């Protein structure tokens, strides 16, 4: 009975599946299982993302906590604040402890590599090292600063300092003029303009080296003069120091080019240090005297008297060659010290001022004519070139004539004729001598001179002498009483 029942069960199951109802139920069951699995996967993904975000928030919070803890945590021993280190370095520098100051600044640079004051601190370290005589160390720090901060102002300053230190070293080891020329050309090609004040020291050093070369080359060859003038032109506008103007001015003066030297010397006198001004003023007097520019000479000498310079052992032999009295270079009051009405002016200064006004064509009163006379006599008592001595003698004769001192004027004209009777202006001097004799109540001597002129010389002076003789005869007839 059991076997048939089992057989019929299997027959029923097979028919149920074949009819489609079983297949539908089985498929539905399978879909449910797949749907449940997929839903569980999505749920798991969302849950995983939430857990990841939560972990991230926890980590950030942990990092912030650690950072806050690090900030509140006390620093290890030996690590000071930036302000503390910089203040310490400043105190050390004021106290003169340059080595300790540099060491403190180095500590600041190493401990705080991202501090905004680091570049400026490196520059200060280099400056202090150079001030302490450690040029090599300074150059290394400048080079490091230039490489670390290539596009900054501090980097440009550091690169310029490197070139300057190299220039100082090359000045001692190589040809001074060529080294100076190379340095000036590099300065012109700098991408950023360097302040003129920073040029002062390297330019003065360069011109000091040039001056030593010029002193060793006496007489100075023309080639060297041209190279020196080229150095002047290579300077950036307005950076030529007064010392350079003095060197160029004296160089041109040594070549006899007073007109060209004058502008350089005046610039040195107006802008230089007291020593430079004194040398420039002496050079101006020398140039004016040699070139026979007497107004310029008197103007420069008067300026010296009003603003006396220091007479150094180098300047004294140069001043001794000038035709000025020794008392002229005595100490004088400065421009801020005014004389009281009872005090008299300096005789040498007054005489020079009168001479300058006389050369300018100004009329002089009796008192100033006495100053002019004293000045002319002084110059004539000094060794003078013949042409200049003749000029002073003629001016003295004219002064004596204007004051009515005819015998004295006649003596001066006789002296001029005795120097060279065959000169072109001898006839003029003879005419002035004859007039002086006539005014001095010696008509016979005047007639003798005019008779000689009427028989010789050119036609002009023959006519002048005959006219003078006729005037003298007419004057004699008019002075005789009527018969």
C-alpha cells in the first residue's frame, strides 16, 4: 500500500511542475532571494560610506586635538621665539659683540626657515661679517641669499654685493682701470637700479685705485688720460663722486687743458669734503695763474681767503709757487663770523678784491685805488713770466698816471722800453713816456722822444708824433706873453 502511494506523489509533483504553476512559484521564490541579496548589498554600501565619513571626521578631530596640544605644549629648551632671538641679536650688536650677534642671527635663520624676516636677517649677517673683516664669509652669505631668493629685492641686493666684493678683490690683484671699467659696465646691466648712495663706497675705492695708477705714471700718457675720461662717462647718471671730479680735473690741468679742467675742479670744490675742496681750490688757482686768467685767479684766491682750507704738507709747496703773500694763507674768519664796524678788513683780501674789480672795468675810489696799488706792487715783487710782468707794469703805470704821479709813471714806461725796445708796442710806450714827461714838467724830454718817433716807425706814429710836437709848440706860443 505504501509503494503505490509514493509513486502517485511523484506523479502529482511532476504534473504540477509541468502545468506552470510550480514554475511560477519557483521563479518567484528565486526572485525574492535575489532581491533580498541586492538590497542587502546596497544597504551595506551606504552603511560603509557612513562609517568611512565618520572615521574621517574622527581622524580630523584627532589631528586638530593633536595640533592644539602641540601648540599648548611647551617648546624644548634652547628654542626661543623669533622676537626673542632678534632682540638678543640687536642687544649684542649694540654692545659690540659682533661674533655673538652673527651666531644668534644664524640660529634664527636655521630654526625659522619660513619666517618673513629671514632674507633680511641673512643680509644683516653678511654686513656684520664684512664689518668684522670677514669678507669671504660675507660673500658666501650674500651668494646664498641671492640663490634662495632669486626674484626678491633682497636677492638683487645680495647679488650686487657679491659683485662689489669681487670688485674689491680684483682691484688688488688685477689692472685697476680694466677692473673698474668691467665693474661699471656690470652695474649698467643690473636688472634693478641700485641706489646712488650705495655706489659711493665702491666708486671711491675705484677712483682711489685709479689715482694711484696716475701717480705712478708721470708724465701721464695720453692713452691713460683717455681711459680715465672713459671711466667718468661710464658712471650711471649723477653717481660721479667729487673725488673723481678732482682726479679728472687735476689730470687735465697737468696736460695744460685748464678750460676743460675748470668745470671738473669747480664741481669738486662745490660738492667734496673739506680736503677735496681745498685741493680743488688750489688747482683752480694754479690753472688760472698758468693760463694767465687773472680774473679767475683772483676770484679763486679771494674764495680761499673767505673760506680758508687746510694747508697740508702736500698743498704747501703748491701754494708757495703762487704769487700770493704768505700772510694771505693765515687763518681767517669764516663766513658766519662778521666783523664789527670798528674792525678793518684783511689787507690782502681787500687788495685782491680791488684788483678783480679793476680788471672787470669797475671804477675805484681813492681808498680802493690804494688797495689796487698794494696788490700790483706785491705781484711785481714776485718772480713772474715776462708777459705777465709787462701786464702788471702797464696797469701800475696807468694807476700812477690816473693819480697824477707822472714821474712814477714815466719810470715804469722807461722800464718797459728797457726790457725790449724793438717790441711792436714800443711806439705806444714811447708816446706814453713822452706824455708823462710833459705832464711832469719836462717838455724837453718829451720833444726829444717825439722827434725820434717822427723820423722812424710807421706812418701812424709819425703822424701822432708830429701832431704832439705841433700841440706843444702851440701851447708854448700861447703861454708866452704878447709882444
